[in-house]
C-alpha cells in the first residue's frame, strides 16, 4: 500500500491544448500566450516527497510565488498545498513576445494514509522551494522490540 498519494485537479486543460502547445513549441509559431494560463486552470507544481522513521518531507517548486500567496492545510489526513502565482504587470511601452510561465492557481494534495502530529507540522520557504515537514504520530512510527531470553 502506498502511504502518500498526490493528485491535482486540472480544469481548463484538454489533450488538444497539450497537442497545440507541443506543435507550437516544435514549429516555433502559434499563440504567444501559453494555453496553460487559461482562466480556471489549476497547475500542479513539481513536488518531491521523502520519508524517514520520524516524518514526511514535501519539497514543492514555487519559483516566482510569494510566501503570502501559499496556503498549507491538513484536513482529515489530506495535506493540501494551494496558492496562486500572480501575473507581472507590464510597464508603459513594454510588451511581451512570449509568455510561457504559468500564471494562476495551483494545488497539490497528498493523502497521508496514517496518523501524524498535527501540532508539529512546519513549513518554510526559501529560494522558490516550499518545504513542509509532517511528523508521524508516535503510533505510526516503527518500533523495535527487544527480545529477552528466559
């Protein structure tokens, strides 16, 4: 059984959107705005998940996202990391030739599948990486039982 499952709903995305983006990339033409930036789209940022005997650690790539635009919640065993990457405002006389960076809402959710210490959850944000540490509950930690001779 897998202990951590990740999912991220993506609305506004279709296989044709993906095909169009790949054709535009290959041909070097087409729309100058990435179709992923459609209104209503939800991105799933790349996330590394690791675990040891004491905790789970989630490292989420969020370049260009402000700390105050990110929310981390735990509800009924599901860790949710949500937020929004805001669009940069163009200066007078400035125009874009191409926009490829995703702008809009993002979400990642992980079903932890075992008890955790809610009060011990910590999150830090450094160099565009959000790191969330979720300590396992004492009952979920492996325990070595010493065998005695009688």
